[in-house]
C-alpha cells in the first residue's frame, strides 16, 4: 500500500469494558512512535499510541529552551521511509530550530492522520505480561487500560529529566526552570539575574541567548565540554547538492555508515600526517560546523587511540583560548578530563565568546562546589551569588530512565524489569529482553541510538520490529522472545566493541555516571550503524538466531546462539575481504600467491616509526640471507629478538610482517631482526628450519656488531614463522647453542595432523583456510618428512626448552595444535604463558592498526619478551618514543 493511502486505514481498536484491545501498544509519539504507528497500520495491525504530552513531538515537544536546535544537520534528521514525504518538506536551515522541527512532526502527523490513534496526556503506569493469554496488560493514568499482543517502548533516550540533586532547591524563592521541561509560552528573562547550572548541549545552546536577555548571567560549570561552532545558516551546498542529485543513494549511504550520516570511513592515521596536514584537516572540520564530520573525518585513529585523540583536544583548547579573553576563564572552559568525543560534544553559536561579555560570570564548580541553594541564590565554597532565576540544564536519566519510569514492567514468571536490570540494562540487540516476550524497545540500551543519527537508527529499528511482527503473524507465531544465550552474547559483543573506543574513559550519561547511584556501564552500542544493521539482518537471515518463537498451532522454534562471536574489528575486516572477492591463494601458484601478497600488503597501514630500520645479509644454512633490523629509539644496547615471518614456508619475506615487527620493537624496547629465510617450493623442508637455526646462530655471533645487548637471544615468529622459531629452540638445545632466553609463538604450526577440531570448526571463512594449509604443507614438505620434529615440533622432545609465550586465536585452523603445544611444553616442565585470543582469526594479532582489539595481546607478548630477557615486564615509555597507549583488547 502506498504510504499516502495508509492514513485512510483505521486501526480498528476495540474496547471491552474498561480495556482497549489492540494488536500493538506503542508508548511515545516522538520520532519513533509516529513512524511506528504509520508502519504498523500499513502492515495491518491495530495500534494505539500512548503519549504523556499534549501533542506529538517527543523530545521536541518538551525541549523548548532558548536556542534549542538539532545538532545533526536537519537534512539528515528526517524521515526517509516515504520519498514523497521526503520531497514534500524542505528545511530552512542547516540546523533547524525546535519550533521548525516540531512543525515537521505536526506536518507528518497530519499527513498520515496519526492523531486519531494517539492517546495524549496519558501515561502508562505499569505493564504486565499475561502468560496465559499471551498479551501485555497496560495500566494507564487516564482512560481505559490496554490489552495488547505486542508492547513497544518508543520512549526516547533523553526524555526523563534528572533531578537537580542540590540541597535547597525548594527554598529558592525565585523562578526555577528545567531546559527539558521549558514553559510553552517562553520565559522573559529581561533584566533578571539568572543562574544556569550545567554545560552540556542544552546549557551550551541556551547560555548565549540567555546572556543577551539577562541583566547578569552566572554559569555554574562542573565539567567543561567540547563545543564547536555550528556555523548555522542555509544547508551547505556540498551536502545539498549530493542530496539533491541522488537522494536514494544519499540515504542508503547513511544507513550503512558508522554514525548514520553519509560520510566515508577515514583511512589516514594521525601519525602518517604531518602537523600541518593535521591542522589543515582540523581547520576544515572546525569551519564545517558539523559534529559527525569532526568526530569521524579527521584521522582514522581519532576515536580509538588515546594519542591520536589527544591531538584534537589540544587543537580545540587553542581555539578556546583564542576566543576567550580572560586566561583563567579560558582554562576553566577547556576540557581535560575526557577524550574528545568520549562525552557527547556540543554544537554552539557564540558560546565561548559569551564569556567575554561583562554580564557573564563563569563559576568553576571543580574549584568551588555548590554548597546549597538558598531563598535568594546559590552558595558555593567561595561565594554567594544572588539570582532571580535558576535554569537547570542538568540533563537526563538517559537511555533507561524513561523505560524504567513505567514501573513495574513484569515479564514471564512475574520477573520485574527493574530487578533484571539491577546491575545495568541487559538486552539482545538493544531491542528485546530475555524473559519479556513481545516487548520491544526502539533505540534501547544496547543499540547505536545516541551514538548515531537517531533518525536513521529509529527507522532501522521500526522497520526491523514491524517486519518481524508481520513475519510472526504470517507464520502462525504469537510470541517472540530473546534467549539468555543470545542476550549474554550481545553483552559480550557490546563489551568487545566498547574496548575499541574511548567512551569507557569518560564519566558521562552514556555510562550512567551523571545519575547518582545508577549502575555504570556504557549503554549505547559503539559498533556503528552499518555493522549493527548487518547484524540485525543476519539474525533474520540465520532463522531468527537468538529468539524463541511460539504459537498455538505451530511447533516452537528456538534457534539459540550468539550472533557475533568475532571481535568487532575482525568482523569488519572479514566483511571487507569478502567484498573484495579475493582469489583463493592456493589457486594462484606459488609465484602468483607471492605477487598477490605483495600487492595486498600495500593496502595496509604503514607501521609506526621506530628508532632506526636497517637491513643487511646474514649467513643462512646454505648461503646468505637478507634481514631487516628494527632498533628502538631508546639508548641501547637492547636485547635482540630473532623474528620469523608467516606465510606457510612459501610466502613472505623479511619485510612482509613489517608493521608487526615495528610494533614488537616499540612495545618491547628490543631490537627485532626479521630473517628472510628460504622458501618452498624452491627450497623444501628442511631448508626453512635449518635457515632459522643458522640465522639465529649467526646473529648470536654478531650481537655486538648489530648493537645488541650481550647474552641470550629471544626468538619469535608468527604462523609458519612460529614453527621455525620453536624448531630453532629445539635445535639450539640439541646442537649446543646458541643460548635462547625465550620463545614467542604466535599462532604456531606445530603438527602435520589436520584432524583437530579447530581444522573442522574454522575450515573456511576466516582467511587462513584448511585448503590453504594443505597447500602449504604439500609445497613445503613431503608426507614422509612431516613427522620430523623440524616440521612438526609437537612430536619432538620438549624438555629443557626456553620459556614460551604461546598465542592462539579462536577462529584459526591452527588453534588446537597451538594450545596442545603449549600444554605439552608445560607438561615437559617448560614455563609457558598461554593467550587464547577470543574472537580472533589467524592473522588478527599481526594486523597492527587494523585489528585494534589485538592491541592488548601484543602488549602481553612484548611483556613476555621483556620478562624472558630479565627486564621489568612493563616498558617505561616517554614522549615521542612511547608505544601508543593500549586500547584494552578483548584477547582472553
Ligand atoms: O545534558 P548533559 P544536556 N551540579 O547531561 C551538569 C542531547 N541534546 O541536556 O558533566 C552541577 O549533557 C553536568 O555536569 P557533569 C545531546 O545528546 C541534544 O545538556 O555531569 N552540575 C553537565 O554539564 C546531549 O548530550 C541537543 O559534571 C550538574 C550538565 O549538567 C544530551 O541531550 C540539545 C549537576 C548536563 O549536561 C544531554 O544534554 C540538547 C549538578 N548536580 C541536548 N548535575 C541537540 O542539539 C548535572 N550537572 C539535538
């Protein structure tokens, strides 16, 4: 049915006594609720929407404070479900004002005749699931109660204002206003002494306008926030023309983007750009006046790496100091306690310049906390400020406040949502909760919501939910409920995603830190809008994975499981590789495969700088071999790590693991010598193994010449290189030297058997395939030779070997033989540290600056190397030479 015709359709709700019977009850008539009503009607469901306010608009109905505007460009903050609607409305400004946005919602409500199914001035007081009737029973404070099959909370993320939590508010004799509940008729502040408490988006938007009216304005700031100029005006030409040229493409790009606004993924990392280049990018972003631009388009590591992020903070501090004339005030306004973007930054118009006005005073509550509000004003540790009006811009009980305001919400077996969420919200996809059948949340905790353009996220949620309800009806199911496994898996995935970003380093309303006593934890999903959409689609594509479906005349269906077990960045990498439609390496022949690898490696981020990179030749088992040496920037001499690259004994060279070698060098503070050993098929077994031993012997004999610290060496390797490293340890023990102090084995090949479970579990789909391993073995080693411990070190004598650190990855065919090797070493009395990296694939840990969740694993490897060398496990770092501050990875 065309959207335009849906308005004519009746929801056909019925009243039985004092109860209204509907298929679906929706709470909230804001952006989400209005679209839900339209879409549900169109799908043939009877619907009622319950709304506390007197009209439509949700957050835009309540937030009428001076200066209230959208901070996502309004071209992007629009419904897209109906192209005719999209064309019928044109925004007058880049960032529309609250009145214009409210007019838009009224326009939408009129266009689809939505109001007749909305019960205004009505609150849902309680919601109870009736297991026998398989319906939700909703008690309201106005009019009949409601019985519905499906209960959808479209209550908004920022709709429950937080109490001021300051003693004495009730004693104050002047006027008190909350930005989130601003009087509809406006407030005249002319000639008044006004206090504003709070400098989040609401405070920062309203302060300049209040300052223009008030006789005097005192701003009470607890935490300074980053704000950038909105440069409001007409929608900018570049976006407008892209939008006008191809609206469908524009909207589609937004749907698959990171934040719900059509910007590409930035690829240049901060340390690859010069100071001048970074400044140029920053100035462009500052001039663009666009939060999503500055949050995503400066450099690729801005949101994931502390150092890359800190560069932005410094540049913004410069801007603040350039505008604010009083140095002390400028310093107080400059945020220092959180990374840029970890707390929601603000868009402003003349915010910082407002502090140059003679009638504006900033009170820094970090230096002089508020003691009390009295009848005549506000008293801090240092002063008493007399005021006529107090404006609380103190924010919201975000994300869960409005959901928990309906109390109780009781699911199966009388379970109350407030009990289930006592330790923080638990959801599957941010949409559903185990134990609460047929309950849905739009942009609930666990979904991208407030970290995205809400318009895009809301439409995605509404489409997904309504399509599921229609599918249930078509297949005879009447209930849908998340499983505990799926929900726990989602919590783990959320945690994995959050280790990627810097949000966890800030106390914000994203984490519940703004509400005293609220359990803290990052509530929105940080994995991005596009990845989230693909996961929701995957849930459906895999037969409603993680949901139990029941119906009176159909067999119960429960497709239990976790939708994402991979680390989020590994999932993205695999997705990108799949899109590239790469050839099967083993189909290319050995030379073709080498050429492919060389080309492939050109696309990866260059490794970070080390003190010095050199190259030379060393003596292998049968002639000279090239090597590459990475020296730390710190004063030497340093211990030497002999490194063997991966590539199945067929591919790669001393340069092919360059970023990983640099990373090891920086993190361990050691010299890394990467050896270009001989490859098959030109040189089959035992050439590589013997080269490994010979190279290590040569390096041991030339330690001083290489600038290394006298004493035992360390060996390390990845994949087939780890096979060579551990074989070298066995040979060194058996042949009387050289001395090796420790071995780092990353995803090692340790045995020629293919029947371990990991070969079956991870045969395809995770980059290193079973077929590729077969091919490597065939090229390297004849079947008769494979049981030789120089090929299969697991079959050798493991006693008296150097201590080892063995890293294995969950989704790697080689996982189990690596674990078995570590266990066998331990059984043989060798000290072993094991790291089983959850959610990683064979190559993730060496994909430096691509797989960020591998950082903590690499940090642990470096610590192990330092421990082997008798150094303190943690490297003292300083200034430029420091390894990047580790973003905690989820390696287990
Ligand atoms: O709320 P906030 P907001 N004593 O929580 C301070 C969206 N929004 O309404 O940071 C003293 O950000 C508190 O201090 P601190 C947007 O997503 C969008 O401004 O907790 N101070 C903080 O400074 C935004 O992020 C638009 O130390 C107290 C301020 O009050 C979100 O809504 C416009 C205090 C609260 O800031 C929330 O913004 C407006 C106390 N007891 C809002 N309690 C658009 O443009 C709190 N504070 C679309």
